[in-house]
């Protein structure tokens, strides 16, 4: 699953909350506990856009 998105949502809603997973399911980044093609594309774009920004 898109780790950057999971981390961002957990910071916003709390580490033990179920809401980040519900949001990722709703937007189509994951389906159940599996990452979708859309989620892989999101992670790839995030890596490309943030390369060298550390």
C-alpha cells in the first residue's frame, strides 16, 4: 500500500485508528489488504515527485 499516504493519514487520524485504511479503500489505493494498480501508480508518482527533496 502507498506508505507515504498511510503515514500521512496516520499522523492526521492517529496511529491506532481505522480511518486511514477506510480512506485508502474509498479512494481506490487499496482493496481490503491488497494494493491496487491505482495505489502503485500513486506511490510511483510520489517517489518521482519527491526524489531529491530530503
